């Protein structure tokens, strides 16, 4: 258990370094058997303290230790829907949130995105932060998508392993930045759907 907390702390610091959150924003979790370690409410992600993470039983959904993030419902919903994941990141990156707020067409904008993400990028409907309604909205989409854009809020990224899941978050932010700059330049060019699916399939188990 100490190992997963150390990995969470390490990942949290990388997230802050990548400027994907500020202050106490965002929350991350890691699954260990039938329990999850999740960032504590009000704790900054660059904290080195073990107390910055709470513990929840996935079966009973009861808090075992600490005070978990107010977005705990999202994390629980993702783990319930996906047996193949052990990591959930909820972040507030600028460009990803901007794209989530806009009417920009979201397609495969780069080889990097398809190879790293392993699924299509999708946008959720707006639901209040910290609500069960938001968790239910995410639950509908996470079965087939590894990243979900949240309007006026941020992103949800799921995966196997903290390092790989963080790479997905960074790739999505870079892709959204590309989308915005392409829009400014008046050029919106995407990979053909067949090519995008080929790339996703090629790197799915990489």
C-alpha cells in the first residue's frame, strides 16, 4: 500500500509540473485490490504527505481512512465500469477545458493522440462538479473511452498504470492545443477515420 501512495505522490508532482492543475485543483486515484487511494479533500497534488490520500472500499463504497476528494463519485463510477483500469485522473488543463467549452469538432488531430489515448476523444454533457449526476454522465462514456472532456471543468483520464495514464492526459492537452491553433490558422485537418482506428489498434496493448 505504501508503494501505491508513493507512486500517487510522484504522479501528483508531475501533474503540477506539467501545469495540468493549480493550487488544490484536480484529484487522482489508484486501485489496489478492492480499495482505492484517492487524493484527500483540499490537498494539493504536489504534496509529499501520505495524509494527502484517503482510502475507500470499492465494494461497500465506504471511506476507510481520511476525507476523500469531493469528486470521489467519479472515481468510484470509473472503477465500477472498468475492471481493466487501476488509475483515474481528474485534471483541469487549460486547452482541454477550452475545447470542452467550445463547438470545435473533436477528431483525430494527430498520430500521437491516437497512439497514446487508445480510444476516441469524447465530450460529456455539463453536470455540476462533485455531483452524482456528473459521475453518472462519466459512467455512460467511460466504458468505451479512456479520456472524457468535461465542459467548464476539465478532463477525466483512465488507464492501467499511473505513468501511462498521465501520458494520456499530456497527449490530450497537446492535441487540444493543436486543435485550437489549427482553428486560429483557419485549418482543420484530421486523420481519416480508418487510419485513426488503425493507429489505435496498433498501440492498444503497447
